[in-house]
C-alpha cells in the first residue's frame, strides 16, 4: 500500500481559532497539539516526526495511506 507524506503546521493562530470556536472546552496549546495528534491517529495516519520550532509552533509530518 502506498503512502503520501503530509505536513501539518500548528501555530498560535490555529490554537486561537480553536479557542474561539470551542470556548466551552478551552485547551492549553500543548493539549491542543495532543488533540490534533489524536485526530491523526484516529484517522489511522502514521506519524513520522514532530518538530517544535518555536514556543508555539509545531510541525507534524505524517503518512496518509492512499
């Protein structure tokens, strides 16, 4: 089975959009990143790497089965 590599960049703005949309369930930035990783896991994508660039910027490289 083939896989397509994808990149997901999570930053401060993504977290702020989440907080605006889900004010009843506020998460800290680290918890938000864990939520995003959980969603990728639930979709059965393979996490290749997680890189923290700055205080509030994370790059996730994952493989999506095609």
